[in-house]
C-alpha cells in the first residue's frame, strides 16, 4: 500500500512551541524552514529557497546554522523535547491508576500533534534525512517517550487492569493515532482538539481491554 501524499497543512502557519526559545532571527529561520520542510520536504528545499523567503543572503543563514541539516536537527530536537516534556507532565498529574495514566498520555500525545502539525510532520517524516550522529539525541528522547507508555501498559497488565492481545503492538498502534493526525485533522474545524484527544484516549483504552473505557 502506498503512503499518503504530503498534506497541504493550509489551515494555520507553522509555529514552534513556546519552549523552543526566544524570538529573534534564529527562531524566524526555524519557523520558516519548518513551513518549507513541511510543505515541500527537506530534500526539495534548498538554503537559497529558505534565504529567499526570509529575504536574507544565504551567507546570513550560515551565521546561525552551519548547514541545512543543522536546521533540521534543531527542529527535530525541539519537537522531541517538547513532546517528551508534555508526556512527562501529563503522567505526573495523572495519579497512580494505569487507566488514567494512559488517558493522560494519549491526550497529551494527541494535542502535541494536533496543535503543531507541521512540526509533527517534519519530526516524523524528515527525521531520517539526518545522519545517525545528528539523529541520536532525538532518537534517545523518542525511545524514552515510547517507554513511558509501555511502562504504564505493563503495569496495567500486571494489575489486571488491561488485557491487550499484544502489549507492544497495542502501544505502537496507540502512538500511531497521533502521528497520522497531520494527514487528516484540520485545526479549527468542526472537531475541536479536546474532543479529539478524548476520543483517542477512549480508543486507546478499548484497545487495551480496559474495564474503565466508556
């Protein structure tokens, strides 16, 4: 089966989470690159393209980033760090019950992908353009984020709160619900983010065989 074409993401301009750092030329470069990478793809966007949109000389970009790959690396880092911190904060506020922890993690995961679709797309689709060395820090964060959900699922299984047919496969399916959002979800449309996050949380609990799903 062929993969879906790149979404047009026309509903909102590309933006970075507040944790990405202060305003200024560096942030403007990153947000412009994010828009271009999301709409055209990393390989089809050149430094000259980026400089032209920013109305800067290419040499001015190199004062902030040594290469186009370093721009992508910074976007990937920002996306993974922001996502991981959202998950950690959600888990800390969720209490000790595995079902509520899953609900909190899935809601945070959904909001991160729905509210910053360009960043989600670039982080997930263009990540593989980086060398292993450049990708390593973000990959470590990705594995830590996946481990948060997996640990909660395993705890729920041990306490007989969950009965999934295969815990790892179920965890990957739950994560995929958020990852695919840039391909179909329209921010500001009839389906608001809170309703979407609640629906994803309910689906996740049903996949886990939770007795607390509604």
